[in-house]
């Protein structure tokens, strides 16, 4: 996970989590929150974000498979339509890479 995910956590989750409390978002030298409750919540948040992004990636991979199957059914006389399918597959691949980069998902981590 990357800096952007932590920013989202601190902007949208911690303020709601810490209603009526002092919002101390200080971190130690290892990057952990000083407040152990926040650190524990951060770990859970990271897992939820990673799971969500991976599900989005899997959705795109499933779409690539569907498009590939469809592309094989296009008759030769409509071969121009295969170009459209190939472009759609390429965009799905671009979106997979974009999601990984934007959210800092490691390609080698858990089959992404």
C-alpha cells in the first residue's frame, strides 16, 4: 500500500473513528501510529483496501477472458470487430496496471 492509501485513511477514517477523542496521528520511526488503536485500525483498513482493489483487478481479468472468448466467435468476414475486442482487452490490461500503481499493490503479492 502506498502514501495515497494512508492519506485517505487519515482524511476519511480516523476523524470518524476518533469522534470525541484527541486525534493524535503521530507515528513512530517505523511509521506506526503512536496510538495502538489507530495502528490496529490502520492494519484492518489496509487489508480492506487491498481486498477491494484485488477484486476490481479480478473483475477486469474476468472481462478479458470474456472478451477473448467472444473474439474467437467473430466470423472471418467481420474481422474488423476483432480489432475492437483487442483494443478493449488492452484497455483492461492498462486499467489493471493503473490500479496496481495508484494503490501500491504488489504484483507478486497474493496472485494479483
